[in-house]
């Protein structure tokens, strides 16, 4: 599913979604409502991208197909949300695949939390200019969680902060899995449409 009209700017929310949480949806919704004065243009669509491989952690938990199913259930009532799989796990690889899908005229904005942004900006790509090259291909919209992001000076114009409607610092996929394993309430952390699938996958 996708937006009926091609957007000028696409927000990319890439993650493991093991499982998808209410924080993921809050981040996507915040990007759609972000003021045009804070970004070059309005984010018209958010695509949830599930990589087939991850550069910084192994694939464990629910299998790929079940995560895709949970994502579909979570965003079923959100016309501005879409879902895609990526062959690569690095943001630069995902950006290249999205560029092929959406074309050269669409601006790309990655949505992420502070921890993911720090991995992107501090990753050893083997090239001191790698980050600058990447941020010419896309920018970052970062939701601060558990502390503020320190942005290097030459990246400030491509990295902007995003305010979420609520406190989601306590929400994570890990927390959902651990609560299910311990028999504690977890439903409030997962999107309503995906809860039954989350229960089946992790219960």
C-alpha cells in the first residue's frame, strides 16, 4: 500500500521491528505532522523498511515473514504509511534502494531515535568523508530519547530533532519481548492492530 500521489519527501523508518511498537508509530506520525518550517518540505509518506540483514546485530526473534505481517497489521488504517523490505541493512544501502523505487526527484528523510542516529553518524565506514557523502543523499529527523543528540557542526543542517506527542523513552521492542516472557502486561506497548500477532509470535 502507498500514498495515492507521489510525495515530494519520503520519511524512511528502518528497523528490526522485533516487534513493532507504539513508539515506531508515534515517530512516523510525528514526521507527517512536522512543520514545514523545520524541514525543506513536508513528509508526505512514511515507509517502514525491514532489512533482510542487519549490520550491527544478528537476526533473532520472530522470523522475517512474521515481522512483515505484524507491520501490515499495525499500519492497516494509516493511508500515509507503507511497508518495504531492503536487501541491505545500512542506511546508505536502504537509501539507494528507496531512490530506485521513488525516483531521483523525491527527497529522503530517515526517521530514527538518538541511539540509531549516533550509530549512523559515528559508524566506521572506512572513509572519513562517508557521513558527509551520505547526508548529501538524505537527511535525518531524530526523536531524542534518553538524552540529547550531539551533532557534529558540519552535519547540523542535515540532522534535525523531532518532538513526539508523548513520552516513549520506556517503549522498546526489547521491553515488549521481556514483558511477554515474564507474564507482565505488555499490550500498551504494541499497536492495537498487531497485538494478536505479537502475542502469537512471542507468547
